């Protein structure tokens, strides 16, 4: 196992003319006249490739790297963060003119004269959607551990993976060749010392925090990775500090902070904007209330995500190569996100946690000793891969590759399985609590008998039940438990709504909780027939 700087392409800067060795001028592109557009565009693309212009294709659009980050409402970045930006026709004209001497034949004199790149040339190249430019999967500012244990650690474009490493010379130490388990234990101890000031509830939370520190160094290669949630009971407990520590360790700067709100459309726009820009760390800071959302769930379990480019009519399909985290006080992770999120709990057990004193600031520690801490993370994963061991753990659906490279090394070194933290989220998931209460209360009344949504509501209402004079007759305790469960899922304007209950049952059908599930049996007059089924 070894570091692999040798197969990286050096990429030119798009802001300055790029000359080939021995050339004293830019390559020439001649435009003869009307009817020559297709040939001109072909030649322009060929010459841009020849001079090594930093143009990439990503998700069906051509993109470039800019060095000044731009904030937008709800998304705040470090001003020095590199950003992936789609080309428009004017910016592509600028790059072509910088790298290529464009000449156009004068109709009167028939001489070839230097001109700026015609806008129609750039527009045509952008509209083609079929290019020979390099694919860009991810832009990173740190080394990357490959699946075979080799490490990319010098700046350049790695053609095999599509990763562009943007690393200043001499930033990082050369990784070890074939580190063993003893080496890994030593480097793990250093990372544990870094996190020593955080009041984790137990060792499982430390394991989740360590997984958060390791994940960025393999995330560019992974199709998917779980999210990380940092939860505490009070402000000042260190949640944001832990997120910032991980971001500064991997990128050298603060994460892209995203404002989480209740509007799913706005959340989708912000997440897509961050993914399109290639943000490596996306942090939802100081979340209030519950975290839910189909878009976030899809992003966490999909290799790509499609959305509309802000300010343009174009759409793009971008890789989801980001480490996504969230933090808040008494976080509630709801629904499908519970199986996609690892939670780290912090509890200082004091009245004013923000007033505590610490031996050192972990953010400044990793900022000043970044190379050493990155080496600690790399060594842990390298050593596990080199060992050839295979830790047997329960499956973690959608995140198998992440488990192999991050989860297994931590368990191999004696830490709790970070995926066990999902059980904490599941136990506190309000959707699961509602489903559990509904299954229990409905079963107590109907047992294995079929029922309609209206019949379940009637069974919870003593007066209505007496009027109907049929169906199961629940006890007062059963009726109260059923009414309470129904109020949580289908109360509208102070009354239980059968249509809302029907929609809720459709959304929950087949989902097992406590060994039971709702099963839709058949359609009948007045609504679907349902039954509770027990699963062993």
C-alpha cells in the first residue's frame, strides 16, 4: 500500500493563458465565415483540451472552479472556499479568449484579424451536452483514501475517480506505507485526545464523533454516506464546535452553514445549491424542532441528485459527495431519516455549559496541527484495509461501502458500533411513537378483525358507538387510548377526520413496529378495509 501522487494531472488556472511547453503564443483558431460554426466549435473544444484549460463536465453542464465563495440567503460559506460554478456563455467566451488566439476573416480585406471569441461559439458548445472534457465528481482540499488503501494526497486531477484535489504544496505529510493495528491504535488515541473536552453521554457517542472525523477522507469515493446529528439539552454544549472541528480538520475552513426551515421547497433549493457548488461539508446549524424531509432522505441514499440551476433555466444532475451534519437542542429526527442518520449526544450536566473552561480549543488545535490530525485519520483506515480483516456487523442498508471504510475500522479498534446510535433516534421518533400507539390501541379494539377508517373513529367515540349499536365494544380505557392515538394522526379542526386517517394508513401500510403492521385488505363501499397483522 502506498500514496499515489504520480497519476494526477496538473490542471491549469482558468484565469490566465495556458501555454504548452516550448510555445511562445496561444494556439490559433480561425473563423472563416458563415457555415463554419460546427467546425469552429469542434476545433475550440480540441484546443481547450490541448492546452489543459480547467473546464470540466458535471451533471450535464460545463463547470469551472472559482476561488471566491458567494453567500446566498440561507447558505453561508467561508469567503476563501473554492466553488464549482456552471459556465454561462460569457464566462466560456472569456476562457476561450484567454487560452486561444481567435482570428476571424475580414470580409473586405480577406485578412485574418484577432477577435474576442464570438458568443455564438460558446453558446453552441454549451448547448451540445456531449463533450470530451473531464468529468468532475468532487473537489476536495484533503487527501483521499482509496478502497485498496492507497492515498491521494497531492494536488491535481485523478482521472480514475474524477476527483480534483486542490491542495497547497507541503500541506500534508506523506501517508504511511502499510501501517499495522498498533499504529492505528496510537493514532486513534490522538483523535480521542482531541475530542476529550466534549461531554459525550457514553462511548457510543465518541464513536459517532470519530466516524464524523473519518468520513470526509473517503466521502469523495462513496456513492452514499449517512448524515450526522449532534444533539444536546442546552446551548453552549459544544455541538457547533464539534461540527467546526471536523470541517476545519478536513478542509481547513468552516463548513457551509445551511439554515434549516420548515419549507421543504426552500430546503431543497439550499441543499441542491450546496451540492452543485461542491461544498464538502454541509452543516445545518442550530436546528429547532424536528428534522424531516423526503429530499434530504433521498440525497443521503442516492449517488446523484437532480435540480434546477439557480438563476438559469437549465437543470443539472450532481453527485451527492458531501458530509451532511445537523445540530440542535433536543433534536427530533423523524421518519425515514432515522435510519439514515447517526446521532452523537453531548451532555455537560451543568446549568450553564457555555461557561465551562477547557484546556484547549479543538478548532484552533486542528487548524494549527491539521497535517498531523489528517494523518491520524488516514492511518486508522489504511491500517484496517492493510490488515485484510473483516469485522462482521449487522447490515447497514444503502451505506455498505461507508461501513467498510469507516464503521468497521472503529469497531476493529474496540469502539462501539456507531450505527447503534440509530436505536436512540428510533426510540424518540414521533412518527414511530404514533404508529406504535395506533397499532397497540387499534389491535386492542379490533384484534384481527377488518375495519374501515370510519369504524376506527366510531370505536373511539362512546356516543357514536352507542348510536351505531354494532362492531366491537371497547372498554373505557381502550376507547380513551384509541381516541388519543387517533387525535395525534387525524384530528382536523378539533374533530377526527376519516379521510385524514385513511391517508395516514396508506402512508404507514406495511411498516412494522412492535411486531405489528397495518395491512390493506380490499376496497369496500365507504372506504378501504384494513387489518392488523402480526409478524414474528
